[in-house]
C-alpha cells in the first residue's frame, strides 16, 4: 500500500505542482511530496519483515531523511507519527489504524511552529477524524479507507474557505491533494491489481565504489581518537538530563559522539582513546548490551593494504572515519541555484553549496550529507528559500555530533546578507543572532513569468505575463521584462534604501542589468548599486534592497 501510494502520487505530481497559488514556473509541492514518499517506499521495498510496525518504522525513517520542502517535511512527520502509533504491532485492523492516524496528525501539528488551517494538516486531521468514526462502523479495511478518502475530499474542497489566498487563485490546497493521492493509491492496491514495485524503477541505491588506495596519503596520526566505541545502555527511564549529562562527559574523552535515548535504551557511539572510561561511566546508569570496539588506526592500515592487493571489482569494506580537513571553529552550508550565486557564497566563506532552490528543494539528507563534509562542531545552514527552512530544521534535529544553526533565510539576498556577519573566532550563538537580525533588514524582489491565467487580488494575470514579486507578493504584472523590472524597482526601492544588488539570471544579459543599475542611480542617487551574474534559472532578476 505504501509503494502503491507513492506510485499514485508520482503519476499525478505535476497536477499537484500546478495547484501552486501563484502562477509562477516553480510550483513544486507535488514534486517534493512525491520524492519524500518515494524515499519512504524505497525503504519499505527493501524491508524483509511483514510486521506493520517494522514497515511503518522503515518508511518513517526513509521519509524523514528524504523530506523535501515544507510539504515533504510535514508528510514525513505524518509517517513518523503513524509509525509511533503502530509500535510493537505485527498486524493492524481498523481501530489500530485509526489510532495511528490520530498520532500521525498530532506529530505533524507539533512539528509546525504556527500551523495553518486550510493546508495538508487540515486534510490530514479530517482524515484521522473520519478514521476514528469509521472504525466504529466497519472492520473492512477497504470500506474504512474508502470512507476516509471520501471525507478527505470534502475537507479538501473546504480549504479555499479557510485560506483566502486559495480562493483567490481558484485552487484547493496542493499538499492536501497530494496526501489524498497517496491514500487513493493505497486503496487501489487493496484490489490487488497494482504492481508492487516503485514506478520510477528506483530501488535501493548501490553504495558508491570508493578508492581506498587514496587513503594511503592520510597518516594514522590524523585519526584523533583511536577506538570507535559503540554500545546500548538499558535503563528504566532514559530522561533528557541523564542523556545530556552522559553526552557532556563523553565530550571530555572523545569526539564523533552520538547519544540518543529511545524509550528504555540509550544508544552510544564515541571515538575515544579510553573506551574503558566510557564503559565505566555508562555502567553507573544501567546495564550494557551490543558492545563493539574497533581500532580505527588498525582498520585504516588494513584498508590501504586491501586496496593495494584486491582486484578492482572486489567488494570493498566500509571506510573508516578519517579526518578529511583541518578542524574549523564554524562551517557553513548554503542552498542556491546558479553558477554565479554559488561563486558568491563560496567567496563569502561558505564551505558547501547545495545546488537547489525552487523546483529542486534539497532533502533533509542532502543537507546532512553536506554537513558531514565539514570538520566543525558548529555548522550554519542558510536555506535561502522559505520552502527549505523546515527541511533544514529537521536536519538540525537529526544531526548527532554537530550543532546546526539554521538561519531562516527566505531568499538568496537574505543568505548573502547573513554571510556578511561571519567573523572568525566569534561566538557561534552570538553570530546566529546577528545573522537573524541581518536578514530582517533585506527586501527581496524577483522577476519571473506566469505559467497560467489567473487573478490574484485586483491583478488579472495571463499566461506569459512578466511577474514582479516583492517579498513573495505579486507587485507588478507587465508585458515586457525591462518595463516590469523597472516598475518593480519603483515599488521596492525607497529614499531610505542604501544598497541595491542586482543578480541577473541565465535568461538575462549583463547589458540589461547595467541598464537597470543606471536607472536606479538616476532615480535614487543616494543608493549604492551592485550588479553581479547570478546565473539562476526561471528568474530574470533577483534584486536585494537594504
């Protein structure tokens, strides 16, 4: 049912994308949800168990790390809550599924800082309420699921009355429709006539081949702590104070620390030269199980020897952790689309730039993978898009041995402004506050085009019109790019503005950008104007005003 739900959403993701409130060419709710659920289905496909608890758990894990965009993160939280509700169960009937649906909604609502009604959350809650009612009326899962979907469509049809912006655009909530596609796919599978393999053909990805011979250039001495030590502590109540105290102690004897509590077990991972001290401390808390200690320096030497002797096609064991770069005080991860913007962030000190943005939101796992490449205890993450902030915050919760500081930058100009607050040796928490203050001082104007006819407020929009947006609100509708951009500048730049940055995209020219700069200098002589190549797709210009 999970696989069939993922396939159904994948087949209809473009329809969900088209439900974007604004008629811009980068609606991506359906794509984000589809990629998230595909990640869940991929884990379910690999799962060897047929216990509902096991399947729900692996699907939840896949969705959590594969989550993209706000809709994807909320979907992953629905999976997470659903898995919580099915813990320990081999089978589930309608009552158990209804209770799990209730838990799914509670978990998803808690994950959103300010939940809005008229969204996927509302549709999910309506489905859960229907599930509880239907569980008292039938034991037939097919009848139960059909009733949930029917009620879900009733709630979905009401979303424009809850969010005026949906009514103005003449659409229902895209995330809610995506959720119903998942349930509809699951219902179709109840008939047994759907394939149970992922429609996109993506199964478990093969592990990339690694060149261990290149490790020979890395000396054993670069491995700071020699023993990788792992074990479980069995406790009656794994409270947060105990976990934090243990984590602090482990920090005094090693690094690469994982200290996570789950019900009656605390999972420990630490690199240390004194595994005995870690074990003795753990024994003061509870009994131990699953103890494993590996000599990483010895593993490193063995891998180099193996690489020199083994044939190219031989299977290669997992790489031992090695220091790939000097330790830094802080590191930076930024998301942006366009070669020029990537260069700008790199020049400002960003370590890892993830190619992405609208239409290609990076997943939580993409962000975590970028974080893993940086040898620093404090990592700043700049989403630079309102639809990536939740995925970045989810990555911060999942990061085990590094503290992630998520700066809620909603645009590239905000991210660039935040990077100007970077100071070597500054306190990370103080720098985080400075960055958050800096992004509030930036207005972002963007120029793109309409992909369909619609009306937004008092503006009639035709397909192909040029759209000028200020802080994500449509300010200008025009026939010509240059004309529309100049109108947008008039709406964005004031007498109090000091600096204007023009980042021209892949479909704009430097000459036109310089013409816009001259227009600003003529009309706002006190403003400093900068022109840079951004190379971004879909947007002719991104303009920052400070």
